[in-house]
């Protein structure tokens, strides 16, 4: 709940998007402060991924504003938003299978402005490979990687541009318990570096361990917002999210 | 790697010099065959420059080829030759940029159909204009260009296309196109202006195709829309590039050369059953070489070199 001084990294207000008669995101509003990890929760179909797509430029909002570092980015093309410092991963992991790990990460930084000199770019790629635990795999084709390594590579590509804001769409989904611990540590280390993160996640242990605050959506609307522990015990949230059964995950 | 690139450069230059002497052989048949070979090599390589990395299958080759040929038919006698080529290139680039901007948002099969329709549209427009406005069915091409001139121009264009393709592959634009071909959504989120990258490459590729049409036009003394806009060219170029392997700059030439020779041989020996035999050969090619000849070479060299980069044949 603590809000630092200055402009929030991300400020969403009055965001709305309908698909035909279905309002997938309805009057959504929240803000994320510098260095914060904010959880975006809600049952399947509640509009979380649509919200991420509206923020990252995949979809155009029908109404509302999305401010990144104070600048309205709603409706801008994805590539412009990416160059302004927003990076994301995808619900179904997306790596460039026909390229090796090094090229995958290079894709994340080669098109940012200003362009990095080649030697600096190579150094940064090495650092990132090391950071996500893929050191030594740099010439390995992405198609040959295991599931968690594909997730690592996707994260490294998102980090390559040194984003101000990172959107993680169920990045921890599908990991086994030990991989989950590694994943949580990795995201925590990003926070330590001052990266601001919006985390869409169903793994409750991870949400508790990582998120400073949470916003909960249901049927496109925000139904709760606040410190993680408070939100997760909120009666309305428990009802919407877990169908009335107490959180046990 | 640099020594290897330099070696390849020297080799290419030597080949270029040797090939420049083909018209000196004094054999009209060989010269005609060499012109066909170069024509399809340039067209297939230009096709692969755009469609290889992006995996957008274009059937618009004929449209641009025809624009080039018709520019010569209309302006060839009025203006100096270099200026005619320049105007043809500019026209091709202009049409390509407009088409690119309006269609490259389409994906998959919609793009294929559009490019095919585009060729028909342009052809019908030319027919309509010629019949109703200029009141001719075809045009005579009387320009002072010999077969040897055509050959040398095509050879120069071949060299230029390979140099251009090599430069693009090493550039940021070339890398952007590979990322787009892998996953366009990811490309956008990496900060790639995908529309610009695709339109730029489509325009470059189409300009080259237009130039081929313009250079080839004097080979016919008479041009009409069904000759200049013969949609078989689009399909042949597509098949050549796929046979060779469009994912490599040097791939399409590996398809263009054998297939041009094959067309030549089959149409001479079996004039009536030519297309049937061709159809069977295409089926075999697609079945046995899904990644083209270039893919086969890569696989062989990977096995021979014991490299562990076992790329899956897609």
C-alpha cells in the first residue's frame, strides 16, 4: 500500500475493451509504483490477459488511459510501447525456435533505441544468459530447450531491453515445485534490481511470496485492491476466485 | 569466418568474370539458355529475399515482371535505355510499396490470394487501357538491345541481388525479418516496426523483379498482356525457390538452375506430356526435400561435421 513519491511507472484508468457484447475489461484502474511487484489476479476469463494486451498494445482500448512513466501509451503500436520500456512474456511461452539462445536474446535488445554498440550487446547477452541460468547454452537452438529453459529464455529476452516495466503472464505456470522455487528467486532478484513488475499468476504461493500488492479482477471488473495478505483473505475475492473455498494452495 | 567470407567473395567474383564470357561462345542456343537461367535465378533469389525469412508466400512475381516489361513496351522507343530502366524500377517500387502497405497486415493464405489477384487486376487494367484508350492489343518492342546485352544486364543484376541480399542478411533489417518469420507477435514486442520491415523488403524484392521484366522485354519483339503477365512465372519462381530452399540467400539458385534446365529438356523431348511429368517431379521434390536443396546440404554438412545442431526439418 505504500506509494512512493513521484510518477507511478504504470497508471491505468477507466480502461475498457469489449468484444462484441462481452465486456472483457470494464473500467479498470490501478497504479504501480517504481520497484513494486503488483499481482493481477482473478479466475480464468476475468480479463487479466486482455488487460495485459491492452497495456502492451496488442489490443486497442475502447476507452481509458494507460500511462507508462506518465506518458499515455493507450492505442500505440506494440513496437512503440516496447521501445518506451515495456516488456512482456506470454501465457503460452513464445521463444524463437529457429534461432539459438543468443539470437533470441539479441532480438530483445537489437531494436531498442538508441542502439547498443555490438560489443556491449554481446556482454549484456552473456550477463542475461548467466542471470536466468542458461550460461553455456548460448549456441543451443531454442527448439531443443526444456520447458523451464524456454521460460528462462523468454524472460531473458524480455529483460534484454532493460525495461522499466515487465509484464509476466503466468510465467510460473507449469513449473514443478523445485523449478518454482528457482523461478520465484529469479523474479525476486529482478525486484532487487529495481524492475517494476505486473504479475498475472494463479500460483498462490508465488503471489504471496512475491507481490507487494494485488488487484483482483472478476468478469472484467476490479473487485479488490490492496496488500497481498489483505486481498487474499477478502471475502469477495475468495468467493469470486475460489468459488467460496478457502485458499489452500 | 571472415577469411571464409573473403574466399567466397573471390570465388563469386571469378565466377562472375567467367560467366561474362558466355556471349563470346557465339552459340545462340547457349546464350538463350543462359538468359533463361539468369532470369529465373534473379527472380527466385529476389522472391526468397522477402518470402524466405518472413514466410509470406507471394504470387505477385508476374505482376512486377509485367510492369517492367510494359514500361519498356511503352517507353522503350522514346527514352534512353538507362532512363527506361530507372522509370520501370521506380514504378515497380511504387506499386510494391502501396500493395505492401495495404496487404502485409494480411497473413497466411489471404496474402497469397491477394497477390495472385493483384496480378490479374493489373493485367486486366492494362488490357482495358490498351483496348479503350490506346486502341492496340499488343505493342512492338523496337529497341537497340542485343541478346548479349540482355545477358550482361541480367548478369549485373544477379551480382547486385546477391550483394544486396548478403548486405541485408547482415543488417538489422535482415535480423528483424528473421524474427518476424519466427513469430510476428514477439517481433512487435521486441520493438520491431514489423510493417516497415516487411514493406521495405517487399519493395526491394519487387523492384528487382520489375527490372528483370524490363531487361527481358526486348527479347520479345511483340508484347501483349498475356505474355507480360503470364502467371506461370509466379508459380515457377515459387517452386524454384522452394526447391532450392528459400531460407538461405544461395538457396533459390539451387532450385532455379536445375528446374530451368529441366523445363528446357522436358519441353523439347516431351512437348505433349511435359506438364504431367513436371507435376510428378514437383510432388517428389516437396515430399523428399521439405527444406529444399539448401536444407539437404545443411543436413549433410551437419552430419559430416558431427555438429550437434540437429535442426528439425520443418
